C-alpha cells in the first residue's frame, strides 16, 4: 500500500466535512474488506490522499424495528444481520443474503453499508498494478470497456451503458426485493433513496461527501414468502455468478400468487427487477408450468455478450427454482 | 474419508516387527506450526533491514527503450534501485541463457526493476517514479500462435521450439505404422489444458544480507539449501561456500518452489542488498504468485492422441502428439514425463510420442506435484475412453485387459528403461471396482446412472502411474544424511540440507532413524537446514524422499550403529553381534550379560567421530544386487500405481458439477505413517479437484495479462466444497509393491492428484452424454456442451 492520511471520524458530520475538504481524493473505511483489496492492488487511477475511518463514529451499529420499518445502522456487521433473530424471522431474504457473503472472517468485519458500496468485481477493473498492468477502463475515467470485447463470462446479460460490469452486492439485491431504502447524509443534508434507484450504470448514486447512515426496510406483508438463491462456483468466498431474491405472497389454499417481487443479481450493472416474470405469475396458481413461463420471461430480454450466454440458462433456472421454493415454503 | 487399508500377511508381519515405523506419529513440526512458533522467510527481520518491491512489465513482449530511475532513487527512504543496467556479471540463468534483469520483457508481470527502501510503502511509491519507455513486440499465448512467430530467444532457438535439457522430443517403440495396420479400430482425440498454478499460501520471499564477501540468504526452496546455493553460485558468479542459504519453513510448495522458482526473488534481494549495503527482504504479494515462479509444465497445451486396438480390445498402437505453450522458458521435464505416461500406463506394443514445446509469452513452466502424469493422464484417458467406447467395452474390463503389470518394461523418456518391480494396474482396478460397486453402477458409455429431473449422475474410472523411483542418476549427487548422537544424553540429530514442506518427510526420516537406533522418535531432531557444512539430500519433490532420503538415513543409521558396536566390541572384547545399543542408558551392553557395558562417552573419547554416522542413497544404476531381477537380468524400478472411481452429479440447468463420491486406490507398499498418508491422500484429492472443476489462468487476448490472478478470481476448493464423506480410499499394503527400498514404501499424493482427473471426465460424459475435451469443467463449459449457452454471432452487443 501507499501512503495516505488517516482520520478517525468522531461524528458523521466530521466525516462529511473531511470528505468535502479532500474533494474526491478521500475514501471512507468501515470493515475494509473491499477497500483494503482496492488499496493493496492499487486498482484506482489515483491513490486516495486520505482514508476516513467510520468505525469510530458511535451509534451506527444497530438493528431495530420502528413503526413497521426495519432500521439497520450502516456499520452493522453482516454477521450480526445474518444471525439477528428479528431479521431472520421477518426479513429472512436479507439474513440469507448477508449469510452468503464471503466467509465468516469477512462477515465479522464487513458492514452492510460497505457491502452496498463495494466496487465491481470485473477482472479488468480489478487488474492489479503490482502485476504490471492496469486497464484504465470506462469506469475508471477511460473511454473503453475492455470486457465488452474481452473475457466477459461474469458480466451483464442485460446490457450496460458503456460498462458491462455487474453489481455484486448480495445485500443490494435482497434489500431491493424487500423494497428497502438507504438513508444518505451529505453536505446538503439528509435524504432517503429507494435502493432500486440507488445504483446507476457505473456505481452508487453518491456525491462527494455522501455517507450511507442507515438501511431501511418496510415490514413485508404478512405471509409473504422470501427466497434467496446465490449461484457460485464454490460454497464460500465467492461472489454470485447469478443470484435471485424473490418475495411472493401466495394464497394458502390454492397457491395463487397475489403479489410477487423478483430481483436478479449479478446479471446487470444494478440489481435487475424481473417485472415480466412477476407479471406472469401474478393472479395465477404457482406450479411447474407457471414457474417455467415466468423464468422464460425473466430472461426474455437478455442480450448475452460473447462469453456469458450460460448465465441466461442459470438465471432462468434460478428464477424457476425460487418461485417453486416459495410455493414449497407456503405449503409447509 | 473412509480409509480402507488392506494388508497382506507379509505386511502384518512387518508391522509387528516395527516399533516406530507404521505408527501414527504426529508430524514433528506440527506443534511449532500451529502455535506460530515455526519461522518462515517473512518472519526473518534483521537490524537495519530494507524492503524490496518489484516493478513488473505491462507488456507481454517488449523491448525497454529507455529506463530512468533517477526520480525513484532520490525519493527519501529509497536506498537502491536495480535494473538490467546494474548487473553486468550477475543474474544469468540457463536454458536459454538469460539475465534475471534484461532490456527485454517476455510476459506481463516479468521483472523490469526492483527497489529497496526503508519500508514497503516507500518502495511501492518509488516504483511509480521509474520512467520506462517500451517498444511493444508481438506476443503469443498458445503453441499454435508461437509456431508462426518470430523467435523469442533467437540465440537459442530459431523456430521457437524450447531448448530444454531433453532434445529432441520424439521417441518411439515398435512400429506405430504396423500397429495401426494390425488394428481393427482406430480413434483420435484432441484435448486441451490451460495454465494452472500451485496456489500455496506462502508467497515467494527472500531475505539477503552481505557480510563481507559472504551472502547470507533466507529462502524456502524445495530443493535443499546446498543445492540452492550451488544454483545461486553459478547465477551470482561466486564461490558456493560463500553463499549461506538458510532454509526456512516452507509454507506449501506443490512443486512451485522447486527448480528456479524461488531464485529470481532471492537474486533480486541479493542485488539490492549489495547495492545498498544493507539487508533486504522481498516478500511478493498474493497476486504476484501468478507471475513469479512457474506454472505446470506443459503449459497451455493441445494433445492429439491416436490409438488403435484389435477386435478383442487389446491395444496395438498409440501415436501421441503434444503441442505446448511453455512460457518464456522451461526445462521441458514435464512434457517428457507426459511421454512416460503415454508409454507406461497401458501395455501398447507400438508407441510414438512427439512433443512440440514452444516459447510463449507467459511465465515459465515447470513442476506441479512433480511432472507428467497430471497433465498427461486426462488426454490419455480420453483417448482410451474413446477406443473402449468404440469397442463397446466396459472401461474396467478395458483397463484389466491393457493395464501395466508387474514385470513389464517401463520405457522412460529421460532415463534408462527398467523392469517394473511391484504394482499392477489390473489387480488394483479390480479391487477398487469391487469397493466402488462399479458393476452395479455402470450403465454404459454416455448413459447416466441416475436421472432425477434436471440432475444427472454418472460414474467414471481412470488409472495413473506416477514416478516413484527417485534415486539419483549416475551423474547426480547422491542424497546424504549425517546422524550425530549426543553422548551426554543419548539424543540424536540428523542433518541434510532440505526442509519438509508439509508432506511429512522429516517425520518419516526421523521415524526411520528412531527405528534403527531403537529410541523414541521424540529424541530425534532434524537440524535446521543450511547450505554450508551440510550434505545434499533434502530435496522434497517428485515423490522421491521416501526413496532417496530414507535410503540415506537408513544407511547413515546403520553406519552409526555399526561403528558404535564395533567400538564397543573392541573395548569389551565381545563380538559385536552380541552387543545391544542402549541410547537411553547411554551405553552399549552385552546381550546376555547386561552388567558388562561401556559408556557412550567412553566410546566418543576412544574413537574420534564414532558417534557420527553417514549414509548415502544408492544410484538407480549403480545400486545393490537387489536392483536386478535374477531371472531376466534386467534392472528393476518402481512406479506409483493409482486408480480413481468417481460418481458425479451434473445440474443440467446450471451446469454445476457436484462430486457424489470419489474413491482413490493405490498400491502403496508399506505405510510408514498412516496419519501422513491419510492427509496426503486428502490433500492430493482436494488439489486435483480444484484443477478439474474450476482452476486455469485466463489471459487477456489483447494484452497477455493474467486476468484472474488472485485467490478470489482463481477459485480453489474450501472445506465446504470437499467434505470427507464424499471421499473414500483403498490402500493396498503389500511390501512387494515397493520392494526395492529399505522400508518398502513409496510416495502417494502426487499420483492421487493425477488419477482423479480422468475419472471425473468420464463420469461427466456418462452423466450428460457429451464429451468435453478440456478442463476445468466449469458451468460455462458444461452448459455450452449441453447446447444451453448459445452465443451471439456478433461480438459484444450492448
């Protein structure tokens, strides 16, 4: 790693004013499980001049329910979320998604805010200067996305405006499916952004000085079934190749789908809502046939790159399984 | 893992006789390792020490037109910068001759310069201040490309064919032409493999310190410290005895710290230390793992194997062609051993092996769990499967009909031929097939054993032979061990220049010594290896330590015992065969009259040097009479015999491949330490599975850069991916299978690693009905094979 100034922020405002002072040349650190990789590999076009530690800010590590909303402080560890009985009971999708991140060590260090703000895993973006080469790609201020004509086996199957890297945050996919929002504090004050509006094609909608302070998730409708499936090569220490977060409300007696929300992860630059799949099953009984139809619709608009068409097959299969798993849960 | 040890009566008898050998002795350094007390290279900290960092090439092939280090040199805290301009007389390596730093870089990640500074942060910043202008040159990643490229090492090779120590790369036995004429059926297969890397956890590192004209160096080579010092002496152009190599604990090697792999970092540290006048430590990062050292030899390879058999399924001929991208250089030993695999797994009267190893713009290729069988088995098994299927034969029957047997002639590519002493693939496969219940499971070629919705199961079998005869050739130094007894307390030390890297070699050697000297293994210590004053004998590579080092230790212990007893005999005036060595009691006494004894200290005083024993291993070709077959008069040798049965389940919707059951069987000879054998089998399986399922370095076609060069992007199995209940092993313990060595044992894990690949390949084919002639078997490949990954014709539609 190279040299940088290090500050222990005492308050959120303290951190914001430091970020403003460094005007884009400072980064924040919480668990550091992503940032340390970025710094060690010297991935960014310019090395940050300052690192601002958020862990020293008291009161940002909590899980509570207030007025029908789950509130999670940005510094809450993924481990704590995945083992919280409140989250496991009512927001199981999020608990399972957090449980599927990295390894125990990473979940003990990594925070929910950090998971939402992680850098993409694209091989070109992550190429390490310590090996000699750095690709100054579109996401890093260059003009080209190297993955489009290169090895794009893990990239978007739903296009991308110039950059086809995918959002790898498991927490983002799960909390989008749950209709969550992030509370952001910045130089111009506080605002709440729905997570499905939080990501742009090249990263989170955060301006200089912005810090996520809280994740808010509305209480799911009673009896809604939640399913998380993460497809990956090995069973730990892996980012999703494809993930699916589904929340379905089914009528108990005949499995008619009253409401459905299906989110696809790691297939697009942002968590991708499978609206057509949702529409296909709404008002219909869930069975092998309707699940199959919905899964086809989920990938109907997919446009593969030259190495990632297999992800379409996986996505389709996972959507179908998620729908059928929700039905299975309902019948238990 | 079930660990089914099947012992013959003769084996049982040996185990009854042995007091220390055959027992589950925990590895002698395990306590040091798990408590963190074992010292690795990175634990070495010297006063006033600097830290080095390496500037690496962004080009796969380029000439350095200009390099300016003045800014880096003046950065406060920087003590030295070295480039190719600094090393007129230092750093030449052989085959082909090349300086460690030159004005031409040959792959992305090749070394351009190195900096030493007060800390790593300053060193890293200094790298950014080095200004380099490159002239980019055309580069090749595959053998196919390299064959038509301008020569990479024009001084050594005009056609890009690698100049290794073993040239030319062609050999044949019998007449392939006639063999194919006699054949009823002929099949051909093409098979591909990517570059694979060792994935050990301790990165390449070195600490160098000049004390006057002596170089003191802390390193972790798999070759012993003394061998390493000799290699360095020729590179640094200085006397060997002025190079003190301290071999630290090795944090995993798997062949990746063998040969020249750790040399470059060591030489760069030595250069920086010389220039700065201070000790220098270089510790590479986990990314640099993929560009320092080597990858498996052969590298990026295409195999084309043509096989012929008669109507009864007897093999008649094989014509094997290997095109390999060997990287910037290679010893080509691995490719030669691929030839051994072709020649010595099945009985084929007419055999031809031709290899075309090319220089390509990737890191060099060398050992990975030794040579040959790993890369050589999958294509050979693919070729055998193809012909067995064409004949409609059950693969187990096919192996029983054609597999290598005891007494067969082993045709070695690099060494003289020998007659196989022990080991028999047909018998091994028969036994393992019973254990796996093959006959119940096998449904036919390309036919799943079980289909449940989108999940399909299949079974497969494969065999492998692996080098297990690690005795030196006549022109090589014989491994030597020195044993010393401390006359004050009877404790024992043994010396050889090598270090255990986790395979338990020092534990087994200590057991051998304890067995002969009749003491507890706790009283035996392996001296810390150092190149100065210690004999060569500690290389841990190529499944050889159980032969060469154990042989040397056996002879040394016998030598010591004989000297002591002869000394005591002259003092006590009693024939030495009536004497008992009692190290615990610090004495030698008369068997039937224990009060008649002589103290060890007395012996030490009377006979200078008597308490030191020395022994060497025999050479393979100058060995004892027992190395000759009395009937045929032929020289004998050994090979490791392995077979693997696999049951897999393929999710045909996602392409996910799960291992249901994996059974490994081997004819091990005597097991000297069951704990180690158990661990080595599991280690071999897990490592092999990673390579078969997921591994393989992906290079950027446009730049030649390794794209997945990290432990996240190049996945290896974790404890959640391979669980013990998926695994089974059958070990046939029969001293006859390794009868040439003193304790009738041979190495295990390297062959295990090789054997599983073929069985998984066959099982996947039987599960899904489609052949995939390459590895790894990642979901994208399986789905593509199943026609479920239709790629658009136009590239990059966004």
